[in-house]
C-alpha cells in the first residue's frame, strides 16, 4: 500500500457554509467514488481542513489518484446543492502551504 500522501488529492472550491460539514464530506465521498468522475474506493475525506473550501480525499489505491487527476473537469453535483460547483483537484504534496499560496494568487 502506497504512503497515504501519495494516495491523497487536494480539493479546492468546496462550497462553504451551505450544508453541515459531515453532509458535505459525504457528497465529496460519493463524487470521488463514481466511475464517471474517474473515481474509486475512498479511504477518507478530511473536511473541513482549517482552510475554507478545501478538502483532502484519500483513495485506497494510488492508481485512482492518477485517474482522478486526468479528468478535465470535476463538477460537484447533488440534489442537496442548489447548483453545480466546479472543483479544482491537485496532487497532495507535503508542502501544502505552497498550494495555499497558489490559491491566494489564483482565487477560485
């Protein structure tokens, strides 16, 4: 089994304040398990993360990370959401602070 960090992606653009945190985590889990989203078995979703609109999704297999990253566009949709929300999916790195600087420079 690959190290957890290599099986994790960073999700930016998670709608904030619309639903309870555990409900949003469930919606993210469902989204990233769907084959139409190039997903697979999700081991864990970390939301909230201390950074608004950011979640971490860890898959059971590293191959799913590569598959999810190849998908051109991730649109979060659920009947509990009023509209579709575009998500930015990037590879997790140990230096997440550099990723957050990227988010500040290029706000969603």
